[in-house]
C-alpha cells in the first residue's frame, strides 16, 4: 500500500495536467520521512542494535519502525552516503564495518578540520553562539551526572557541530558533516567504553574558554588531539583485553 504522500504525488487532475506544486510537496514530505527514519536507524547502529557487518532485513526493520519500504529505502540511501551502511545489488544493505586503519585515518582528518574550524571560530563566533555552546556544555554535564550515556553523546556532538558552524565556512561544514557521520558510531563507543566522560568535559571547558579569549592556537591544539584521544584509548583497552583473554584449548 502506498503512503499518502506517494498517492498524492501520483494523482493527476481532471484537466490532464500534473500538479507540479503538489508533487514537489509530496517529494519533500517523503524526503523528510526518509531523514527521520535514517535518524532512527543511526541510533540503532551506534548502540549496536545493528552491529557492524550485520545485514539489514528491510521487511523486519520496516515492521519494527512502523514505516513503509519507501521511506526505509530512502533512509538507507542517506546512511549509505554517510558511510554507515553499504548497499550491495545482490546482498542488500549491510551495516558498514570499517577497519581500524580507515577509522584512524578519518578521525585524524576530522581532528585537523575541527582544529581549523576552531581557529576560524575564534575570529568570527558571536556572543550568542558562545552562549549556546556553553548551554550545550552544561546540558552535557547534566547528562554525565545522570549517567545518561546517549544524551551525553548527543550534547557532546552538538558542541562540536556548533563550533564548526561558527566557522562560517560552508565547504568545511559540509566536509566535516560527511566525515563525522562515517565515525558516528565509533565516537559513541569510544567515549562509552573508555569512560572518558570527565576528561572530555574538562577539555570542552578548556576549548570554550580559549574561544572566549580568542586564543586560536590553544583551541586548535586541544581539538587536534581531543577528537582522536578516545579512539586511541579504546584501541589500547582492546589490546589489553586481548592480551589477558585466556587462550582457547587446542583440540586433539
């Protein structure tokens, strides 16, 4: 059965001329629904409800999210463009499983972009933008005190995105958005497993204080390492866990 938006787009008036405005409105509504479904799936991916490498069963997922296949497929196209999902002609959709090397490369580039964004933001961020970043920081702190890991992560991300937007550089904002989406899950898992909450909060405070002082060099210095530090600690943790994991007995 078609969605109401699809049905409206398909209808032709009695005079035989297509309602172009109505079709455009329907297309916009369908796109908005696809974006909403993409956001729901993105949350499932970062919380490992859909783990890396897992196949995405469209029919079952559509039932779970109570949506039709049309917005679901639009959502998968959005997530594919972000690098969170891979679309294969014969196998369907699969959750992306980037290698450690790929993740490290993206995070180092992301750190460089955010460092540059911070330098530029020191020159052009408004008082209102700084107040908004501080407000997000305090919301993140409240989530930390509640032990609300997901809310903490979202406010953390909001601060980084607000800082990049304050650069006023459209190309930078666009490229940062694409790269950040590719490591969205990794940044969540790294913050969660390494329990870097308290140190990340202190780093955010230092970043915002440096922004207020217009200290571009200090903002860039902190951001360049801040973005990659959680990932490096996660890798070290996983190596330590692997080292102490008991070996499986050999079959004879």
